[in-house]
């Protein structure tokens, strides 16, 4: 972690964090499914101050052709941050960080999607971070997962994501930007809540084995909370007319 | 470039059948890494270097140290940058060209392990705050590719940093100027070790070789520091882990990492 010192109090004596949350509380999360007209599936998520759009196309023909697999469909993911999404303008060309995040999101979604039903095709997931405020990869994965379901692509489970971390020697849920910059550890987690499998896991920062275990448990609890919000987003779209749920 | 291993179904079946009997294709125990040899000082023109062989995977890593501008928000710290390249001579499927996502991930995972462990105290590498700092560049060239480049590149980078010598610069007329003949040891605080494990079915295998890499369901790379704490982690591959498997992997990474760290400690003492 950066560990830069500043006047920022990450955790006060009452256990309240710099943005007023308790240690085991996520930021406000709202998800809307089906926000784009031309994509096969889409979702928009606001995760604290993160604002992220996800669009899904496919299963469709694979271009370039040599990428296609005769045994299974493939999934591809582009994670991209808009130049205006952060304080200093970001160069719009894809950075190494964005390429890596696209890869880990793709690998987090892969086990959930029944691609073997669609050989020789591709499912393309495009994620655009319109505003970033820490924890974008988790929020992006949450939106991408809802967008895949919205596209009607057969899935084994949702993928729900939330980070856990460590600030002021305390394990916390859902690390925000300030906590990421000045905190001690950040561990994004992606989890399939019904299958009980972790499909995205990264860690920056030092944790003892006991802290690591607690961090994993805390993060998974956060994922379960996100899962309920993802389900509600899909229900809101598909049962909007008061149809039977 | 991206190199993807493809193995035939017969070998895949054989690997799986052996695992059910508690054996690995190359005879190792599940928690046993391949033989590891570390040579340092192999490139005298570099400020530090190492050649690491991990089974039939080989990496040559060079450290170059030079003055640079600090990152805008980190004016009181030196720079550390790690890159990786799979050379086209390393494997028949390796091709020249810009790095693919696999290689970008490789470099970033190696970088993260060393950076997050705080291995090098970068605050001691400042020439003039916000203006000029010392940069450490660790460039990993994979010369022979038999799987698990994460551990090979991490080990080679760590070995090269441990044994590097930092030239001395002084600020003269606002410019960093080399002071000939004065070199110092790097400010090392801890020794990070990355341990990569593959999950094939319910089995966790330490240091998967290329064949195991081709059959794995998912992988995880866990970097630990000298205190036995976890300082970086990356899950990869097309499937996941249960939380219990992740805890199991973290325990394996701590114990397997300790053995590799002993080898690296010896380099440090011998420098």
C-alpha cells in the first residue's frame, strides 16, 4: 500500500471510517439491469461514487476467427476507464492495469457462464468505468454479471464481488479510494454465492494468516449482500409489471 | 505474446488418473516444487542479475538502476518497475510482438509481490524530494518455458535485487551526477517469495509444470514475506476455489515459501 501519511483519520475511536461507515458496512450500491438498447444485455451500477456501465454481446461469431474454439464458446472482457473518470485525466489508451483487470474479470465470469453450450461463438463483455472511486474491479464484475444474466445467457450462478481490506490494523469491508491509498491491504473478492466458489481473488498489502482468513470471510459476507442487490435489479426489470416472481 | 499449452487428451487422462493415486506425472509430491537453481551476477553489465532454473523453466533477470523523476504522488520514494517478456526462443508457441494479457499479468504479479512486501525501502532512494529519485528496473527474460513463470520470475527478480549494487549519485546543478566508484547494497527489509499452485479437480499442486498448467482448472499465486505473512495474491484460470481451498493454499505458500527463502537468504549473506 502507499501508506502515505496525511491528516486523514481512517478509523476513529468509535470504529467509524473516514466516510462514516462501520467496519462491516458496504457503501450504497444500486444496480439497474437493461439500461442499453443495442446491447444484448446491460447493467449500470453505482457503488459508492463508482459509476460503471457494462454491456454484453453474444453468443456471436468470433472475430478474429482463429480465436474460436470448436469445443466451447469463449468469453472476452474489456475493462476501460473513461479519461474523465479520475481526478487527473487518464490517457484513453488501454493501460497494462486495465488489460490485467479485464483478464481477471473474464476469468471470474468464466466459471459462471455455460459457454460449452455455444461452441465456436464468443460472448463479449465490455465494461466502461465512467467514474472511479476505489473498488472498480469489484463493481465492474457485479455489473458485468447482471448484464450477462440480462442478456439471457445460461449461467450456473451469479458472480458477486466486494473487496475487504485492512486499515488502522482493522479488517474492513468494501475498501474505498482513500482507504485503498492510505490503508494497509486491499483484497478484491469475486464469489459465486450458490456454488460457494471464489472466482476472483487478489491482494495488495500485508496480512497475517489470521487476518487473511478474517479478510476472506468478511469479503465473502459482502459478496452475499451484493448478490441480493443483483437479484433485485433483475427482478425489477423482468417483473416490473407486477407479474409473478 | 501469449503462449497457450495444448496437450493431448491421453496425457490429460494420465495426469488425472495418477492424481487419484496420489502421484504426479513427473513423480513429485503434491507440495513439492521442481528443483531450483539460482545463479547471480551472470550479467556483469547489469547492476544486479540472476539466472534461475525451476525444473525446465529458465529466466534471466537483469536489474538496471538509474536516476529518474518520481511518480507525481510519491515524491518521497524511489521507483521500482518490473517487466517480463517471454522470448520467442523460449517455446515453440512463443512469438515476437507486443505483450499479450498473460505476459502483462505475469509482470504485474511479480511486481506486486515485491512492491507490496516492501522488500526495498524506496524511501531511502530519494536524491531530491519531488525532483529526482533512484529507479530500480527489474526486467525478466524468460528463456525456457515449462510452466509457472510466476515463481521463476519472482525468484529471479528477488535474487537479482538482493545481490545488486546501487551506484551513487549526487545532485550537482540540479542534476543527478554519478559519483564514480561508490556503490552500496540495496536497503532490503524483507524477502518476498511467490508460490504458485494449480488446482486440478480437488487436488492442489505446488509449482505446476507446463503439462499440469494445461490441465489445471484454476491457479493461485501467493507471495509471503520473511515474517510468514501474506503480502500479495492473484487467482487466475478459468474456474474458482472454495474458501477452504484458499486457506489451504495460503498455508502451503507459507511453508513452501520458507524453504525457497532459505536459498535466497544465503545469496544475501554471500554478497
